[in-house]
C-alpha cells in the first residue's frame, strides 16, 4: 500500500452517509457475531461469583485436564516446528519432482474435518483397525489413551509452521544462504546464523497459531479419547463434559481459561503483525 | 557430470518431510482407503442411503453452502470497510476478525448456545418473535458462519490493500460511475480471492464439529450433522458405516483442496513476474 | 595462478545456458563478461563461485580442479547482484562473517577480526558505519559493504555480478574507477559480469562478449571495439550502420556501397558490412544522401541521413564544431564517405555468417 497521503476531495453528504452506514453494519455484525460470544463466556463463568469460579477451576478434573492439554501441546508443537522448518527448506530451496504433490499433502490436514482425522486414527489403531489386533496382543493402548491424543493433535496442527514459512522463504530467496556458503560457512553455521535469524518472527508466528490450535482441538480429540474422565480429558473435552452434566458455571469457567488463551494468542499475533509485519509473509488464512 | 546441489540439506530435509508425512498423514489415509475398499461399492451406497444419513449429509453440505455464501457477502463488506475506511477502533476490531481461529470450537459452541437458547441472552427476545435459532438448522448455520467468517476477510484484505487506487481513478477518468467501477473493475479483480475465501469457508463449515454440536441439539433428521453421525457410528463400533461417511467427506475435501489450489494459481496470474 | 575454463556446457531444461565455453584468465587480470540477459554470463560466474555446476567441461585454478570443491572450499570472493547482505547483521558483523565461521583452528583471534574489519571499513570508505544495518545504508554503501565482506576472507579471485547494476549513474561512475584502483592495489584476479558495454570497455583489461551461451569474442576493449570478430559483436558494441551486400558479377554491392573485384569477393554470393557512424564522414564526393535530423549530443552530433540510391537510413557522427560551420538544415543534400568497413561473408543458410573470413577494408564507392 502506498504510504503517501492523498489529498482527498471533500466527500459528498450521501457518500458520507453510505460510509457511516457500512461501518455501522460491520461493527454491529462483528459485535453480535464475534464479541458477544466472547463476552458470554466470561459473564457466564462469573455468574455465580468469583469464588464459585475459582472453585470450579481448582477441581482435580480441571487441573488434570490442563496438565494433559499442556502435555499434548508440548509434544506436538516442537515436532511440527521441526517438520515445518524442514518442509519449508526442502520446498523453497530445491527443485524436485513431485513438489506440488508434496505441498498438497502438507496442506491436507487443513481441509480435513477434525472428526475425520480422528476417524483415520481409529481405523488405524482401533480394535477393528489395521494395527488394532497386533497392538492388543502386545498390550499397547493407543486409541482411548494419551498417544492417540498426541497423534491426532500432530495431524491437525501439522501444516501451521510450514505454511507460515514457505511463502516467506520463497520471497526471501536463497541469496543470503549462498553468500554464507561462499564465505565458508558450514551447513549448520549457515542455518543458525543466516536462515534462522531471517525467519525467526514468522517461526514464532507459526508456533503461536500451532499452539493455539493444539490446545483448543476438540473434534478429533473427542473421537479418539473415549470417556475415561481424568485420563484422556483435555480442557475442551472437560468443557463439554461439564456442560453435558448441566454444570454450566464449571463449563464456562474452564472455557474462560481457553478464551483467555485465545485472547492472548490474538494479542501476541497482532503485536507480531504490527511490529514485524514485513518479516511475516502474506498468506492465505487456514486452520480449523 | 552429475548435477550437484549448492545448498546443503536436501536429502535430510526432504527425507524427514516425506517420512513424517508418510507416518502422520498417508498411513492413516491408507487405513481409511483399506477399510472403505473392504466395504464394497454396493454396500457403501446402502450405508449412505439411510434417510438419517442423507438428512445429515444434506444439512452438513447445504448448511455449509448457505453459511459460505453469507460469509462471502459479509466478508467482502468487512474487508472493504477495514481497508478503505478509517474509524476509531478499527485496528482493534481488525484484530478480532481472527477470533474464530483462536477460540477453541467447544468454547464457541457453548457460548453460541448460551446466547441463542430459548432462555439465552438473545434467545429470550427472539423466540417470542417466532425466531428459533438454537436446536434448529438455523443454529447449525449460525455456528458455521462463525467458524468460517475469517477466511473470506483474510483472503480479500491483502488483495484490496495491494490494489492500486490508480485503477479506480483510471476508471473514473474514463467516465465510469462508482457502481460501474465497482462492478466492472474492482469485483472482477477480487473474484479469485473471493472464491478462494468462499471455498476455504465452505471446507471448514462442512467438517465443523465442536462449535455446531452444542447449538444444533442434534435431533436426528432435523439438526444432526454428518460429523456427529460419524462419531455416533464409532461409538456403536460401526466402523464400516463411519468409514463410508468418512470417505464421502474426505473426497469432498480433496476436491475442494484441488479447487483452492487452482484458484490460488488463477489469482496469481496477474502478478508481475520478477526476473 | 591461471584460471582455466575449458569446454563448459550447462543445459537447463528448456535452454542451453552455456555451450562449450573455454576461456583462460591470467593472474591479476580484470576481465568483464559482457552480454545481454540470458547470454549465460551469470551462469558462468555462478559456476566459478561454486553455486552452479556444468554438465561437461572443467575449471582449474593454478592446476587445482575447482569443480571438485564446493562453494565454501573455494575461497573466492563473490559480490552478488543485489548484494545479499545479511539483513539481521550489522555492517561489521556482515564483514566479519566469513572469518567468524571458520573452524576454530583457522579462525583469527577476536581482536584481529575487528582490526581487519576496521581496515576494510576504511578501505571501502565506510568508517563509522559499522554499527548500522544494511537497511540503513544507501545503494552505493551496501555495494561497498558487500565488497568488503567478500574481501575479508582475502580471496585471490574476486567475482562480481552486475556490480553497478542497481546504482544511480553518478555513483556508478565514481565506484567504477574506485573498484579499478582497488583491483590494482590488491593484485586480485577479478571477473565481473555486466550488460553495460560502456562499463566493460572502460574497466576491464579484457572483455569476453557472450551471446546465447557462447563466447563470441575475447579481447582488449580496443580490439573488441575496433576489430569486432563476429556480426553479433559489431551490432552489440557501439552504434553501427548495417549494409547487406549481394554479388553482381565479380563485385559485392549494396546500393551505393561496392566492394571491388577482390578475389575474396568472388567466393561469396552475399555479405554483410558494418560501418560505425564515426567511420563515415561528410565529403565532396561519395554517396549522395539527404539530411533528415540532427541530434546534438555535446561534443558530437549524430546526423540521420537517407541514402538516395537505396533509401536506407544511416547515421553519421560529426564533431559539433564542424557542424556549426556548415549550418545545415534538414533536407539538405550531402555526400558521405566511408573510411573503414567490417565485412562478413554470409553463407547460404539465412543469417549464418562466416566470421573467420572477416575483412576490414576501405570500400570503393560508385559516384
């Protein structure tokens, strides 16, 4: 966008009214459709007072769901971080056959319904699944246990970092890396001294989105986690269970923690965009 | 002489990526293909043709289509206002566009229900007027609009920002009215991005689960969506039925993915090639 | 150490970038690779730097096979066209990069690195700019940082890709002379790629003119300009008037231009003659022509003439002072005489010239 200020000619009255009308429509729509639900979460959580809220989130089930959610994210996010960097390096620095196909497969988890992703893993590891009988014989539990939560979360959040890095690294080109090589840098010196500093903000951005999604995933987790409360219940599942038990304050209390996390994500994301917008690539939004 | 690669790490990065994708994405997909092929086409059609399944598929696809069309219209309006007009609070409002991406779907689901339920914040006023949203297809679509909203706005915004004002000024200097300029110049230039955003919102809404199931009420034949039916079939250990539904939805995702890739190439055709 | 390139070929999927290129570059030489985009000059430079590899051929440097070394082992200095400065590092850090990434046993001490960087900053006239980031520098300053960075590792071979391409005309001319001095001071072997013939002719000891993956001619700037070896070089370097000749009995003729009964002329049916505008002069006799335009360009005036015999448009350069005395007007009748012409016989295949049989001669003129 051009930064030069334009001397705008005076806007006519009907035109100005149209502008104001359009702005009002947008503000009202976003108010009712986006901000109202957000406000609802906090108001409902505090409906019976701060004390009830604190009690609701201090319950053992709530705490164990938080631990599990953090645990799952702590495994899935770093794995997808490494994957994303490797994928972006291969996709942007080399020409090879099947590159477009590889790109399609990297994007695939974005367009698959979370429930379907869960289904895929049930068909792979469930009782009637591919590896089900073998796993059963050896006493390994994947479905209805923590490993399946980790696997579906990895699946769902797989593209985030890669999708953030690929357009940026494409735009940056490989000149600086080639310069580093000509100047005598080894492969890892080149990576840590040139590549990584150039992509750090985009990387952080991708990790942020990946983490938010990993902690909020619901559909896929519902399919593979079964109903063993406390053992495989992540925070979003805890919200559902409490809601279904008509414990509205409890449900909204846990939900409000997730909403706070979402707000924090939005804040950091916006800050990154304002501050380092030029070092984060323009890209098509994605994510379930 | 063999063609050598100048930058290091080709084998390592590609090998890692392919192995990782193979284990995380391709292997599970193969399991679904295997399960579905074991069912057979005839039985597959039979599994899909039960009235309840058909109703669920109709709601998921039809509802998603309506929601995506609605999102295309409102998304265009929001993107336009956000890029063209300056008003207090614009930057803050702009940041909240991504809320549906950031808010876990289950949280959105219970919040929407709390608003539109007959005794809810808005529901208590709307229901007496005869507008029932929660536990109806309308509620399902409402949730689908919520989750799909950012796609259209976020695909249109960069295009609108990059669009040269000169083009509009040129149209005006050639005698076009504001409406003609919009319909004949701006809209065609936005079309690839608009369709991309529409397709992304559609893909998202079809597969949506968490935010829909609370407000839907899940009444069979009325407000039950296909992903929920898959979950129920899995709970009844009906893997074949679940796989059949899964294949249909996955095929739809594939087609949309290809369409989106095409659209993105199409929208790139005006980009000037840099040397 | 001599840099020897022999029979290099590099094919991309759609086209040949290099087609059997051989070249010997003497130690201490300043060589320009001159050509338009797509001529293969950048590919050749990248092969020397180790950023691309040929399918066939060899590159040796004082007898060592360069192609068996990768980019980081070659220790050449390379200045990229768009500089490729590390945007997250300061000027000092950029220059020190090549020293800091050395293995511990070969790495100079911290103090020595900073001393060397200081020296280089002084050499490229950027003292006091060490703490800035590349984004805070002008184009010419960035160029000099890129050069200092390449020189920090003390290469014996310096490669520059369009070193002045992205600069303003004034900065460009100043930097050119400065670079030439630097080259002589350091005793480097320097190869630079350019599409700007003026730059190549002014700076280089020798110029290699490239066209479609081949080297058309290698020679001193004088040789390239005065004795172009191929029709391409004639047309690419400087301005030129082109005449297509065909045989009539034992003479080669084009309108008013005629090559005499040379035994040479009898061997070919067609030929092409090139005459530079400054090799044409106004005179009392010669070809009859009419003046169409006068373009004054400082000390020289370019006259656009139409030859009466063939209606061909030609350009003649005349000192501006001479022109002043003649007080010519468009439409005036003039006579033009050629001092020298470069003639290439043409073979039967259209456009195929035979550069080996080139002749530089003074054409006979019909009255």
